């Protein structure tokens, strides 16, 4: 295990987790993990999906009890028996799927569970005033405490989650993939807030798969692999990326993106003619050929996801969309029957039955293959699911395992695998296919997508990560303000050019169709 013990000894840690072990049935999720976090630092926790990061932060949040090991705060042993106990000790956790209540106001969310009350009655004025004070501390006094949270943007919700953490007088804030749903400018604002709270002595444990973010915001890095600590306290800004990736994966990942298809593509598969979605997309026209991967690059809110949803039939639009010359209407069942599949942006909320097995999630869109007169042939269904679990290298390789227990990368494989059942798939729509997915699983997903394209499946891809769009796509459409502002082969563009196009403050005058 790599260490920088001399530097660590200069400042006593605010938090120390020593030799933490956590066993689940058949799985040793944590196998002697160590973590030291100092007051006022951003400590980045890295590792592939399944490395133990989520389990470790749940131990810290009081949601899981370790089988052995100890947790110390300021050198004193503490017991984090429940989430409430953890909060009382100053530990606040902001999960990737924000646990806010959309129907409640900002103030009600910030003080949920510890409201200002007298004799059982909530003091709304005091709660609103305290919330306003915290929001101003975060530099977001423009957010009204009385605003319903469901009306806020993803960035606004992130601020509310941070405010809720500070309402508990948090000394340690754990942030799990906080930038996943944020646009570029919103990420910069998030970093500003993090710097402000750490300047006040609050420690931040930051979890992200985006290594460029780690280098920008982080102070030190701890790396987990297979439930063990393989590096402690590496300097975030100077440790080479190759070293970090090697520690996370146990190997050097030199070629993330598979080679592009060298031959030509097939016939025109998908065609959009002057498609508009009210308030979001304006007169978009393009096509996707069989075997071609077309990437949509744009900021959050640019209309890129709405294009995907319109193609799938999940959003009403004007204009004309055809798949193999057959008209697409707002009917997702018809889209599936025409050979279309969708891996949605929010896989947990929109793409998975979290309480069901891996097998059921994989076969969900193809149950008619296993049914006769309304009765499902479970044996046939299980056999095909088991074959796909093995082919996709879903870990652990148990088709009967409940899918919510899997890492993000393995869940995403199952979502994509759902559309591999049978032989009739023609078009695959991917919206943020590697969000929250580690570098090793990303390479596997990229290889799977390229394999499908090589077999003649057309792919329409949306991603917030410009390198992903450029590296995986054959052709790229740059979207701004609901219109295509540039169309080119992926090899003709670079990251800086795309970012300049998507962030251009000048109004879009007309769509570009070459």
C-alpha cells in the first residue's frame, strides 16, 4: 500500500477509520480499509465500482455497522450506530441520488427531521430565516427558502443538499458523485462552495470517477480496490493519472476507446426531419446509419436528452421521425417493437426495477419471448438471462441477485444487456451511458457499444463528457439552445472546439445541416 505517512503526521486527522471490515452474505465488501481525513481538506476517495467506496461511506454515515475496526474523531473512538448518531457527531452525507423531497419547500428540506418547533408546532418563520442564513453563507441568497424544491435545477438541488448538511453543523461532508448531473459552469460553482466550506474548517470527502475533477478540487487521495486500501493520502494535484488508474484497476489502462469501424456504414436507419420539442428543441434534422455511432454533445438543458426522448417516443414533438422508413409516434411500446432500445440518463429511477433480480431486469423488455398464452416460461427466461450475465461479465455473476446490490457499472451493463435479447434490435439510444461508472467498467461498456455497432446496430449517444462523445462516436452533432450548431466526423473535432461551441454565449441564428 502506498503511503505518505510523513505528511500525514504533520496534522492530526479529524477522522480516522482503521482496519474497517464489513461482510455481507457471500461478499467481503470491506477487508481492512483505512481512511484519514483532516479538517479543512478535500479528501478524494477513488476506486472502481465495487471497490467498497459506497459501503465505506455508509459505515461512516451510520447506515452500516462494521464487523470489526474502529472509527475515531479527533483521536477519540466513536460509535456511529445510526444515521442520526452520525449526524450528531457532525457527519453529513450527500448521496448521488439526492434524497430531497420535491413537494416540500427549500427550508422544509434543509431542516427535515430537526425542524425549529415549539410544543410540536413548526416555527416556519424561524426555519425560513435560518435557511436563508445558510444559503447566504453558501453564496446563494437568491434561492428562496419558501420555493418548492421540485422547481429547482439540479445545481439548485445540490445547493439545498449542502445547506441541509450545514444545518446539522457538519464537520465532515461526504459528497458522492456531486457533479454527475451538473453542467460545466455549475461544477465550477460547486467547487467554489466546497472551497468556502473547507476554508471554514469543514472536511469534505469527495467521491468522483472524473479524475480531472479530483486534480482540480482535491487535496489528497485515498484509493480502494477490491475492498482494500491500496493508497493513502496521495497528493491529488501531482500524482500522475496513470498511477491512479493503475492503482484502481491493478493494470494499466492505455486504450479506453475501441478502434472505430474502418469500413462504410449501412443504409439510413433513423431520420429526423425538422423535429421540434416545445421550448427545448428547434428544427433538428439528421440521420443515423446502420452500424454508425452518432454522438450528441451539449450542455445540460441544451435539448440533447429531449432529442433522445423524442426519438424513443417518450416525448411529443413536431416534425417527422422515421426508423427504417416507419413513422415514430409518442408510443414507447411501438418503438420497442420497431427494434429500438433506450438506456436512460437516470438508470435507477428510469431504467431499473431495483427490487427485482438481474435476470428480470434483463428480460423485462422481451417477456413475450418466454410467454405462451400469458404464462412465462421461467426456465427459458432464466437460461437466457444467465447467458447474458456471463457474456456481459456482470459481477457477481448471479442472475438471481437483486440488482440494487450491484455497482453502478454492473447495473448499466444490465440496462444495455436488456436490448441484446433476441435478434431484432436496430437502434440503441444511450443517455449518459457511463455516469457514475468507474474507468474499468467504462472500457467494457465502450467495447460492448462498439461491438453492437460493428454488428449493424445504429447508436445515438448523449454524454456530458466531451472526451467520451469524441472517443466513442463516428460522427458528432454539437447541440446548443436546442439546435445543431456543428456536425462533423469525430476525428475532425477536439475537446476545446466542442466546448467553445456549446458554451458560446451568442444566440443561435440558424441550424446547421451539411
